[in-house]
């Protein structure tokens, strides 16, 4: 079978792209903001915070969890979600690196 388009990029580039894609929806950004505010919560709490139906919120939570941005733990009939700090540290390191390179370069482009 042929190579996929992602095979042409490094693991780091693919990982950052996956995280960026997961953050590419305002509902997911709102979920991250809420989790940061409360530190941990139950899915139902998130549904009450967003103007979306429960199945839609669940789908967004699934995308964030699949990307590794959040962790979920089953407690009884509910799942408690929280931020995965290690993944956000990787994002922070990436953007810090980009910012540092931009400072050094100070390009005249565009």
C-alpha cells in the first residue's frame, strides 16, 4: 500500500498537527477553558456550560481525548475529565520555539 501524506512529515510535525486540529473548533476551546477553570469536572457539568446538546459535547470530548489533550476517568455512571498537562507542555514548548526563532530571524518578509 502507498504512503499516506502524513508519512512525509516528522512524528513531531504530525503530533503538533493532530493537537492543532483537535483545538480547531471553538466548542473544544470552550471545553478546555472550562476544564482549566474548574480543574476537573463531570461530563454533565460541561453540557450545562455549553449551548450544545449532550451528544455533541460528548463528540467534542472524544476528539480532545483522542488527541491526548484531556484525560477521562470513569467514576460511577459519569466520566471525570481533566487537562493532560504533559501534552499542553509540549504545545507550549513548540510555540516557544517558534517565537524564539521569529525573534532571532526578524524577517523582512511580507
